[in-house]
């Protein structure tokens, strides 16, 4: 069976530019790649056909020979499943890297690798997180060795290009249909061989030390927020930039306040006399004391809002509120005289007006009584027997 025209395979004109050919092949590869069409022989064959066409048309010399002599002019350069000899494989790597996120890096030598990002966990108080502050942190770091200028070799000695990977740091290995890249086992990815390592850095090219950084904590930061310090991360390879340092905030637990976003919560113990009679009390906030009016008859668990006494958002100018929840405290360690006063007070509440003094108590016990006597069930049955049934 004769081969189809390569331009026809990629569905491009004979005058197509290099970019148009690459775009067309990328489209074909995405459509017919075996990973996307498992156990589909037809798709596999079309993928191989498109790969073979691209191998020829992406190479200027091979394309010229093909245009002049047809398949006969390139039979020695193609036909092995689209991944045959020649220098076209690096271009395949670019395309597969775009489609499948890397793994087909081809034969091009990689450039200097930038340094890795680092993370530092910083614990701050709630007060500092809300108001903002500046904190000095001390972190381990790597610096280019001044004895060998980062080469890793003793001065005056030679640094040889790795004979296995030819300075690339990676070697290509064939695994069935695909060719994959792996770290060079000879130089371990360095791309070079150092026969006489630098005595100061032991061939690493950098030394270990510590540095102190001043970190500005913006007002309103919360647990999990990160502050980026550009260029303060791991050192990169020669000629490459450092990575970044991310300072992750962890806010200490507070003795008085709890925070939820921009809202502060505070549980306030309240004397039962103040809860019964009402009054004004001072409550703590992160900005000092604030006065809170307690209405007469306040119940335990009741909440009050102090507007604008919460946290200012780190991203906007909005300031949250503070929620005060009162917890009525029962007196303890009473004297006999105090107990007698309370007994007299309790007796004064009894009588026909008792229900209005303790409405929740009476409502609860009325419900309990109905539960045990079955009055609630009887009322439900009466409703079922209504004229509408």
C-alpha cells in the first residue's frame, strides 16, 4: 500500500509555514495519541502516520528532498513509526510537552535551573496578626562558594563535560513506543564531571550558612496566609535566579478572643444580679475597653454585637465586628446569711405572678407535663378528625 502525501496527512497546503505544520501536527497528536485512544489500532496508525509526516516536514532539508523527489527522497529518514533517525525528535519533545505536560523533553540541552521555593512557618500573636508588625526571622541558606566561584572544582583543576549525557544532565531511554528522559547515572544530573572537588564546598559549588530577614506582617493576616519574599529561596544553578521564600502565618491561640475571618468572639462571665437588673459593663477589645449595655432580664448565652471592634480585612478596608456572648455566673461559697437572703428572694417570686418571672421555666415544664399525659397526641388526633378529613 502506497504512502499518503505528507501534506495531505497533516491537512496543510504545500506552501504551509513551519508554524502551521507544527500546529497541524499538534492537533493530530492530541486527537490520535495512544494514551487518549487505548486499544484503538486505527488511531495508533494515524498517530504514527502523522508523526512520520511531521518528522519530514518539520526538517528543512528533509522537506526540500521530499518536495523534489517525494517519498523516495526521504525513505532513509522515516518509516520507523514516526520516531526514526534524524534531528526531528527535539521538535516532538516541544509538542508533547505542550500536550501532556512534559516527559518528552527531547534532545535539547536544558538551561540553568532556577532555585526551589522554600516555606517558613511563622507563629504570631493574635494582636500582631490584627495590628500588623515586623518580625526578624533567621533561616538556613546556601551561597555560591567563593573558593571555586560555584564550579565545585578546586581552582586550577579541570571540569569535564559528562561523557554519558554530553552535558545535558539527562539521558534518553527507549521504552517500547516512547522515548523518555531520565537523570544521567554518571553525573547525577550535573552534566559535568569534577575530578578534583573544591575543599571548601566539597564539590557542591555552594556553602551552607544562615541569614536574617525582616518580614513585614500586614494588618489582618490570618492562619494559612502566606507572604512571598521574592528571591529569598533556594539558590539556583549558575546563571539562574533564586527561588522564592513563602512565610506561612500561624496565629497563636488567644486566652480571651476567638477569631473567625474578620469577626472576633468573646465569652463574658456576667453576675446574675447584673443579668437580672441590667447595667453597663466594661468589656475587653483588642483596642482597649469598650462599654456594653446589658438590658434587664438578660439570659445566659445571649449575644451582643460591638460594631467595628473586630479585625480589619487584609485585602480590603472593611473592619469586622466583635460578638460578646454572656455566660451568667451562679454565686458560689455563700454564707448562711446570703443563703437566707436568696431563700427569701425565691419565696417572693412564688405566687400567681411566678410565671412572668420565669417564663422559660414554666414553658418547659408545661411541655413536659403534656408529654407525659399525652395531651399533645390527643390534640394531634383532634386535628386529624377535623371536618376537612
